[in-house]
């Protein structure tokens, strides 16, 4: 099961400044089937609930946290709470973080910054900034961005891949396990970043006869970086066309043409990706192409999350 750190208000906890929650049902009802959650809220920890709203004020490039109405400087209390919540989630085997948008602590590129009373634009909230600094190549998103089907699909894909990478890192005993892991992720990696996919293949080949520990470390470091890239329609189409080659002896010319037409319909945003994937998976089962059936590209996460069912999923 996944373990995800989540802004507590998104889980429905009534700890926003006005003593309300903002439950996100995709997180609690959909991801909740496959994940346990580690809640956090630096603002609630520092100031309690209900509380006066705060804002981040820039003072000669220094970030100060000021209460909006009483104008009190509460920077130290906020920084201490940020460090406390950071340590809490660092002590858990999390595979991702979901933050509350627009929050001075948790906004991911959406927290407002001020200089006196003037807006200085939007940047990362204090806790979001700290998380990005301490969790490198890590699945981190805010709930508002996950309303975008493309970002949501890429994020959830990254979550499940990161969790499997962590499990491999903790439990690997033989080089064959690493080879099998790479084999299963081959086409998913290719759909993310072609050059990195090829580098990962060279690491697994291990022509330099490095130890299992060193090879696994090098492989997973690049794997996590690669899986963090966003997929695209173009890269996905290239992989889909490659998969058609696995049926070159089984399908008639007309059937191959029909499959290519379906892929083109996905490229032109006429049909969702799941339509093409279902066809390829059906053919792989029919003709017992076990190599394809073991590919994470076809099923990177549970199907009932339905993340490939909208045309807007691709970009």
C-alpha cells in the first residue's frame, strides 16, 4: 500500500484558519483505496485553529510571516512548525506529498508573496519550498493542479513507480531482480525520456561488473529522475506504434491498419488512451504475448482509478 503525506485539510480535518476542512474526494475516496495518509499542517501546529490569517512578506529577500490584521511577526513559530512537520514525514516511508494550493505554507507555486501591502506574485509556500529541497526527484503536487487530468495521470503513475522503486531498493537480493524490474518498466520509461531509458539499460547491462549495491543505487537514482518527467501524446504514440510490431505475424494488413488508425485517433485527441491500451492488451492476451502483458506501460496503476479515460489526459 502507498503511504502519502497530505495536507490535513484535504483529508477533511477541520483545521483551516476558519475551522473548516476541504476534503478532496479523489484523494480520500480514490487514492484512499490504495494508500494510507500521513496528515500535516504547519499552520495548525504553530497557531492552532481557528486562527488569524497569515501572509509571506519579503524583506530584503528574507521571508517573514506576518499576521494579516494584527501585523505580528510570527516567522519563528512558523519556521519551527515547518521543521517539525518535515521531520514527521521524513520518518515515514512516504512515496509522495500532496499539498494544499494557495496556502502560505503549502501552496506549490501558488502562495502569494507580498512586499509591504503590494503583491510580489506567487511562489512556493514555506513548507512546500522546504519539501522540494529535502525530497529530490520526488512525487510532489498540490490538489488544485491535480484537477488537470494530464498532471493527475502523470502524478499517480509516478507515485506507484516510486513506491515499487523503494521496495526494490529495500529488498533486492540478486541482479536478476533489477533486470526484471527494468524489463517491466521498459516502455513506460521510454515514454518518459528516451535518452534516460537507454542509459538505464546500460546501467543494468553492467559491463563494468560493478557490485549489486552500486548498480542498484545508480539505476534507481536515474529511474526516479526519469519517472518524474511528464509523458506526452507524441512520446506515447511512438511507444504505441512500437508495440504494434509485436503482432506483425499475427495480424492481417487490414487489422494492423485499423490499429494504427486507432493510435492516430488518440494522437488527434479523438479517443482516450484507454481505448488503444485495451485493444493492445486484448491482442497481447489473445496471442499470448507475455512480454507485453508484463509491461507497466499498459497498467502502471489500478485501472479503477480511470486516469486514462478522458481525452484531456494527454498533452
